C-alpha cells in the first residue's frame, strides 16, 4: 500500500508532493514564546489525503499556514524544511511565495464568507486568480472559471459567475472557494476545516466533490479538522496533534482501530457512538494546556491516566509496534500485546 | 395524557417583514412588492412527557431553534396552543405563567455571546434566584457556590468575569445559570456545538448526571446526530419548519422511515466507515421564504418521481402514525 511509504522520508521522497521536516513555528509574544508548531514532520504523496486532527489550539491550522507561508509577525518559522515537489521553499521571499500560492499550492478556509471579497463579482475574483499566475486572455480565463464551477457542482455556472458572494448560500460559497483553489490545478490543497460551518447534507456534498477531485486529478490533500469521523471516511493517513506536536501518526484504519497514544484513545472513546447509549461518556479529564505553560516533558501528562515520572522528559517519536509507519510520541502507549492480555 | 409536561398543538411561528414607507409607496404606484413572510415553524405538534429527553434534529434554517424559543416562551407563537402540565398557557393567570417560565429554562448555543461580559459569575448565576425570591440576597454567595459545585466549577472562581473562563467552563456557567432557578425542564439549543471533542464529552456527561440527580426533562436541540442518539429517548426530525418524522431514538437510527431522515443518517460521518464513497443528497436546503409546494423535501427526494400523480409536488403529506410511537410525513407510507 502506498500509505505505508508515506512516513519514511528518503524512500518516497521522489513521489512526495509535500514533505515537512522538523517544522517549528513559534510566536514571540510579550507573555513568552508560544510554540504553536513544535517539531512537526510528515509527507503527502500524489493523490493522497492526509487528515491532520486536533482540538482548538493544537497548532493544526498554524501547520497549514506555515506550509502556505502565511505566518505573520510575531510568528516565525524558526526551523525545519518544507519541500514542495522536491523544491525547498523554506527560505522563499515574499515574491516567490506569491507565485507559489494559489498556483502550485492552494488553501481552503473554514469560513467562505471571509475568503471571498464581498464587493467583487465571482468572475472578477476567479479571473484574477488565473491572470496573476499566467499570461492568458480574459476569454480563456473565463472559460476555465466556468469549467471549475461546474466541476464542483454549481448549476448554471455562466449566471453564477456574474453574482456576488452574498447571493450564494454557505455551501455554495464554499464550492466557489474550492473552485478558485482548483483553477490553477495545484499539486496540493490545504483544507482548513472547510466543512465545519456547513450542514450535514452539504458537508456530504463537499466531501464527495473533494474525494472525486483527488481521485481524478491526483491532487494531494491536507485535511485539517477536529472531527475524527470525517477523517475516517476520507483520509489515507492521519496525524493527531496535541499542543503543537504530532503525538500519533499512521494509516487511517490502523490508527483508528488501534490507537497507541492515550490522547487519541481518549478522543475516540469519548465519541458518543462508541459508548453505551444514555450512560456517561468516557471523558478525558481537564483541558488543553496553555501553550505558554507546558515546559519540558509530554504535554498531555497532566490529563493522562498512564503518566509516570518518566513523562517529565519529552518522549521520543517511535513506532512500538511491528508496523513502522504507525508512530507515537509516548512512553506508555496502548500496544497490542497489552490489549491481548486485558481482553 | 396526565404525564405530559408540555404539549404543543398546531404551533406555527411566522416572521413577517413589513414594507417600509418607500415600499408601500412604490406598491401603491403598481410595483409588485410583497410583504415577506418566513414560516419558521409550520403547524407542529409535539408532546414532551415528564422525565423524557427529546432530541430535536434538523439542518440550519429548519426552525428547530425557533421552536425551542416558542417552547420556553421567548417567542410568542403566531398560531396554535401550548399546554403546560395539561393547562392551556393562554388561559393561565400571570402568576401561573411566571411559575411556568421559571420551570422551563433555556441553555444557549454560544457560551461567549450568552453571558453578560460585565457581570461576575456570582451575579450571572445568582441574580435570577434572588429576583424571583427563591433565595434571600444574603444567602446568594452560598447558593451560587452550591450551584457551581453541582456543574463542576470551582466556587472560588465566582468573582471572575466570563472572559476569564475557557469555552467548556463558560458552557458550565450557562448551565448553572439555568439550574439556579430550580427548573424541571431544560431546552438545550446546540449546547455543546461550540466545544472541542474532549470538552463536549465532559459537558454531555454533566447533562446525564444532572438528569439523574434532579429528575430533569430535556428538549435537546442539535444538528449532531451522534450526540442526539446518545442522549435522547425520542427524536424529532424537522425540515423547513415541519416535523417530518418522530420515533424512539433506537428505532429511528436503525430503521429511518422518511427519505430525508434516511439521507441525513447516510451523510453522518462515522468512525467505523473507512474510505467510503461519499454520495450526496442532491440540491440545497430551499429558502424558508419561498418553500417548495407539497412536500418540502420533494425537490431533493430520490423517491418523488415514483409516487403516482405528482402528489409530492402538489399535496402536503401529513404526519401519520406508521408504528407504535412512530410518526412520519411521507406519501410513500400510503
């Protein structure tokens, strides 16, 4: 399976669309240094979908912004490499980034009302996205916009091109945002909670479009979400983030069926459908720590049932199981031998 | 029907946008302007029994929040009757009405917008019980501490302001405020939607615990079917202002009857389904300003074409009993 090659840099380096190595994005605030992204590594192959899961404040969006070169002061990418299609983009200038964004790599945000300019017609915004990156006549650009709109399932695209963002519903607006991301046929699309604000049936439609797109065009997707069940149906591999670090990473089925990290296990156990109806849910005690106050050691230790004195030191990112692609950052993971004993 | 706590009969809520003076003038000159009416809730019957947890599910704009507000009395219904403990609310004396309003409390979705930012927690929770004479003003601190403990907040934080709390703690403050006037019935409008997964489980557990301790009745409004399934005894599905199906929770989730319910359940992402092929319910949710004729769901329904005589387009299906305690509004059931 392609999935397993994903996490071994070197082996899949040639086919990887995106490789992130030891990325650190820190924010230098008056209150102290916030380590929003702290030593994050992963890679995505052509046509693959990576689900990046975490709660608010876990650094999942900042990881996406770092890859897009969108980190503003007081934040800075202080370490690490971002390799897009074999090209190291880490030290790019603002101009180089601009030629890359919306062209080779695109991003879709949570709130489509914030990403579309409310005073410009859809066609103006879409054509601009094309002409910014290549020399092309307006007619040809307009034709491409129309195709992109019909590709994401917007009926009567010619009329819709002439409309303003407020004339669209939430789901339609998100489709327009996706269509804009598709315009220049990017190699990678980063989706930051694109369906969180949408209704269930509309979410289903968007997931359908994205999945189709990935299969047909081979675009790689990075899907940032807090919802494990969306990732279960969509992604090839999953990375779970907690307090700026990836705490567990692996193939989707592997990770969801045999979670190793106590945090992943806690998240999965707290999903209502995994609990006996009407009985109290299994819950993770406490709340996400402030990124200013983690100190050394495992960030999850305050909420963890399995902590020992050992956890005061930062645990390494290892694969305790036979499957080398399933990695966890924990001294006391839920390994399968132990499951067999307790079962 | 002696056990029913609340009964809604044929309740409708319309919001009308009156023409302004320019609009009225233009109309008198022959412009085809009309007053716009939104049928947020359209002839809904609902009975909630004592001790029951009813889940109210629907997508945005289906009128579920409006119905919740009508239930607690924040909105006055445009049409229909409301019975509280078997008594018609319209015929109640002012005192009885006030007692009813205290008994039915609401918990709002947004734990940021629903708390007064300039009040200390002590006042947010303690104001209402003092005003309503449930406690004396001098006992306020002790009473607030008791309520805070009940919802899992540290009473030492009672002098703080809402912005000093996290989202999960704010949700708890909202719950504490509702509990402070000793209600029997809580309407929870998307009470956990804004919370992170691990915090959501904590708050849901609090709801389960409170129900057991205080013998509460809930109307649990949510778009999250997983949460509703876990908590509810009975589920009501709404679409564009109308109830399309009601059934005991287990039956609804195992054998949904209405095509909309079936579609909704198929769309819910699940942890057990891997790399699934997403198939979408086609079409958008229509605007409640101009709902489709007949069955509101017919433009999106996969079965609409197979019903003889174009009935789905012309005739509104009524909510009919299809099994014990199960009702569905669909022409396919005939």
